[in-house]
C-alpha cells in the first residue's frame, strides 16, 4: 500500500500556480493552470495600442481641420486685399464701387469669428487680422476722395487740421479784441469756449485762408504767443468725442464681450485734479489733470478748456504733455512742483489765468479698455468714485454726428441699452453725482 502511494506521488509536479481543484478531487495527475493575468495583460497591451492609434488619428484630423480653417482665413483676406489693390490702378468713381469689397470683408470677418469660436485662432490673432482688413478698407475712401474735386461742403483729410487751426485763430482774435475793449488781460485760446460749427460757405473760406494762416501762426508761436495760434505746428487742440452712457455693469460686460474681437489694450488710470488757491481754473471752467497709466508706467499732464457736451458729443480745447511718473507723484503732495515745472503748457497756464498757487482736489480711478471697431478706436470706461461707479463708451472722431449714429445702431443691434452722456467725469467728481 505504501509502495503504491509512493509510486502515485512520484509523478506529482508542484508549481507555485493555480491548480485545477477538479483534477485534485478525482486523484488525477495535477497540472498547473495558465495564469489568468497573462491573458489580461496581453489584452491591455492591445487595447492601449488601439487607443494610441486612435489618438493619433484624432490629432491628425484636428490638425488638418485647423490647417484648412487657417487657409480659409488667409484666402478670404487675400481676396479683400487683392480687390483693394485693384483700385490703385483704377480708383473707384463712387462709394458704391466699394460695396463688393465690403461684402468680401464681411465674409472674412465671419470666417475669422468662426475660427475663434472653434479654437483655431486666438482672440488677439483674430483681432490683428480684422484690424488689417479694417485699415486697408479705411484707406480706400481716402484715395476715392483724392480723385474727386472737393465740393463746397467737403474738405480733404490733409486740410482738416489747417481748417481747425484757422477756426480757432479767428475765434481767438474776436475774444482778444473783446478783452482789449473791456480793459482785461487776453486769455489763451485754450481757456476759451469752442466756437459754433461753421456753415458750409464758411468752411470754404476757412479752407482758402488756411495756408496763409499756417505760416503766420508759426511766426506767432516763435514770438512766445499761445500754442493755439500756431496753426501750422500744433495738432488736435480741439478734442471732439462721442460719449454714450451705459446704465450698469451688465451693459458694460455685454458690450465688452461683443467688441472682444477688436481688443487692443486695458489701462488702469489714476486721475488727479488741481485748481488755483483762489479757484482761478474752475472760475474759467478750465481743468488741470495729472493721469497715471498702469501704476507708474506712464504719466501725462492735461489741460482742458471750456467743454460743450450736448447730445452725446463733447467738444473742448485740450493740450497735454508727458511727465516723469516719479516726479508726477510728488505733485500730489507738493502741487507747487507742478506749477513751477517750467514747461510751456504750465507757463501758459500761469500767465493766462494768473495762477500763483495750486491745490490738489483729489481724483478717481478709471479702467479703460480699448477696442478697434470699424476703423475707430473705441474706449470703454468703468469709472469708480467713492460714491458709485459709472460706465461710458467714448470715441474721438472728426465726424461725431456720423459716428454717433453708427454706434447707436450697433448698440441697439446688440440689445445694449445706452443714452447720451450729459455730464463729464470731472463734473460728476466735483459735484459728487452719478449723472
């Protein structure tokens, strides 16, 4: 019996593996079962390889799609630029001739917007593409206007600055004569109210007188007279802006989102204002401001004359000059350093208004976002006072009535409520209002 058992177990092979319990119970020869984990590992390797191949195919498909969308954007832009280049050899006879080009631009904008929504283009890249098209389109009307004889109510672009300078000079001459008759010291044209807009007939006369006045103005400037008289040397003394008020933060956010395709920059502005110790500036409705951009990145001194703000259009003479930010910070604690800065702008202020001492009035902060839109630079403001916040859309332009209508149509189409600004930021600051 013992010998039989020994003979049976002599053929037994023991291995560290899973064994068949059925074979053990029947007394059959025990054989190691194939480990199940080997099968699972092999299956996992196959599945991982399949997933890797799938990812490669998906990535290649996405790459080809992105390439196709970028190519479509480039093609649309090329069509627009080619169409505009064709006008160099054969300028358009009328504005209607540019309608097909505008249609191509609209199609290009749609393709660019779609590329952004699908993640093919970055917002900044899309904004640059649109800005390039807008700039090219904006130059087309200039070429169109130069190829036509100016009408009685139309000025060439290069004549507008001279026309504005002559208008200011004529107004100043009248004010100087009135001051002399009253026995008062003459005021700088920067501190006088802007004249009414001339008629179409007056425009032609101003245009014809502009060339001679430019030379005379330059001579007057060299003799130490006011900057406004130098018609040939200074630009943009009359600031003209469209100002539209937004009711709340929701309208501000909606408009910012709609303009995102043309985003340019954001500035954190700190605005501080000064007046004479005897209120010499406020009595003449003159504003002296020091503005800081993004901390101490940049600082600018600005003097604004009497402003007229009506129906959402503001007109005011303005001059400004940059100043070292570190030095400008000292003005807040010691306004005398600002008054005695020695620049032509401040010396003109002292001599015109007889200011001998300045006081700092305080100020407010403003977050300004700049957007490119239809060839214009829009400024979207969020102005924070101690007593509340105001929201406003501004844009400087030479054609305020036309631009105001375009902006109103644009905002209405977006469903963004708005109204005409009737009170300046500075007036709200001085009166502690939110009008």
